[in-house]
C-alpha cells in the first residue's frame, strides 16, 4: 500500500494537470467509499473483507495530510469522503477488533480535517466530534469525551431542525457521559429532556423511546429514587414487549 501510495503521489503531483489529477483522486476516493461501507450492524462474516481494505484506506487518507497533494485533493467531495472513511475505519477497529487505541488517531485526524477544510459548522464536524467522543469514552477518557459531546449538542441544536431525531442522540450521549462521571443530577436533566423529545418527535412505537425510559430509570436508581425507577422500567418492558418480536434480544 505504501509503495502504491508513493507512486501515485509522484504521478499526480508531477503531471502538471490539476483537473486530471483531481478527477483521478475523486474516482479513487469514490471507489474506496463504495467498497468500505461499515456499520456496527455489519455481519461479522463481512469483517475479513473490511480488514483487508483498512491499510489501503489509511494509506489513501494519509495522502490528504501531504502538503504537495493539497491542490490535487482539494475537491470537496473527496475531502468529505476522506472524513467519512476515517470515521468508518475507526468504528471498524472498535467494533471488530475491540481496539479503541488504534481508532483514536484516525478519529482525531477526521476532526482536524473538519476544522481545516470546513471552517463553518456542519454535519461532518458534528458527526466526527461525536465519534471522537465515543472513542474517548471507550478508552475511559470521560472528561475529554464530555467537552466534545457538549459541543456536539450545541452544533446539533444549531444546525438541525428543532425536531430532528439526531438531537436526541447527542443529548443521550452527553447524559451517558455525565452518568459515567457520577454527575447524576446533570444526567437526570438530560435523560428527562431526551425522553420528552423522543416522545414528541418519534413514532409512538419507536424502541428508542423505551431505551430512553431505561436510561432515565437507571439515573433514578443512582439517585436513590427506586420507586420512580421501578415504574419506568416496568413501562419500558411493556413497551418492548408490545413493539418488538418475542425473541428480540432487547
């Protein structure tokens, strides 16, 4: 991968044809993006294929840090794809390999690219910050995750429509970090807000509503409010039984 990277870099930089070089890099980036579509729901049987592709993706994304390649890799679509690929490879390392330490530098690189390439706020920055916070949480660095999640909530409320479901995801992640830091009153406020938000904007049979009930019940228990926790846990269980298949793991 490194040898191919060096040869490709030399050919593109010395070609003298910026438009041609940009078209080549865009095509390569699109090809990698179409091949590397990983999510946590991807079956393990597909993981070996992704594992073979990760060195190629990392080598390609490293070219975006090369000063001589800035003009060649200036196309916005290529840069957006690079950020997306970095986050996906990071997610793969955590999900398939259980290795958050390998994911950390890639997630940091994605956030750095967002600040360098997209000075205005946008979904790439918000999503990359949220994922970097997830990596820090996986490593037990909750205070570092907290700063990123507070910013992610601010960006979500700023960038998204007021009833967009992704706002509740940012709120929920921040609440979980407060809980991990034993700041249960802060977690309680956010868990309550998340549950109200999801009841308002999601379909009435959406399982995320019951998940929010369980999260709020957990916080009630941590605060010694066990009767309130029992009531919510019971309601969440009835909810799950109503909307999920009888053999669903939740």
